[in-house]
C-alpha cells in the first residue's frame, strides 16, 4: 500500500493538506493504508494516478483529504464482499431483520454501501418501495423454476446474483461475515 500510493505521492512533492498538523497527516496516511489494504497493486496505482492528477490546495500541490481519496478508491474498486461495522450493525438491527424477512435485504445492502449511513425510516420506506419490483421478479422466477419452467440466461444470472447477495445479507445478520 505505502509503496504504490503513499511513497510515490510523497516523491512527486505533494504536501500535507493545509490546516492538517504533521501528526494528523501521519494518522491520515496510516488510516488510508489500513482502509485500502483490500486493493490490488494495480488498483492502488490507478488511485495514485487519480490523486496525482487532482491535487488539492490553491497551488495544486497538496494531498486531497482522506474522505476524497476513499471515495475515489471506492469508485475504482469497491470493497466487497465483506461487511463493514456499519453494515453489520444495520443487519443486526430490526431494520436489517425486517429487510431479510420481507425480501429487500439486497437493496438495503446496496443502499448502505452507497451512502455509508445507517438508514432511517424514510430511507427504509424508499428502499422497500424501490425493491418491490425486484422482490416480485425474483418470486416469479423462482415459481417458474419450481414448476419446471426454463429461465433465460439473463434471468437465471440475475436471480443467481440476487440470491447470492441475499445469502450474504443473512450471513452478515448472524455474524458469519466480518
């Protein structure tokens, strides 16, 4: 991580963000190393290129903030398929249990991964409403399979991905995925 992102950016002369003390800058770099450890060398080099071509500060000679770098990292290579503490908390909560029972857990997982926020009641109502057509489609495809009907390759692949994500949500809820 350090050799593919931190050190090359230091070598080209990017300075710490203004207003960030030296020890806080070191903490930011250590935190980035920990949070981006899942990325491959190629992904890290792509991230380095993005950071290098988008420096911060009036003189365009400073490191962007940690949250900006993490957002770009997620665009390049989203962390998958594990569960962050936030996601584990959502699925341990009544919100996650309701989503599992009602069949909209995959959409809730996508929402939390996208927003990185614990969903409130309004967000849950929106996600549940948006998921309704996918829940109905999945049920219809399962019924077709159970009665001996054939699914198109696209439908079979879609159902497989959805069921895989649903199993992941169930595993997160019972603590089998960290």
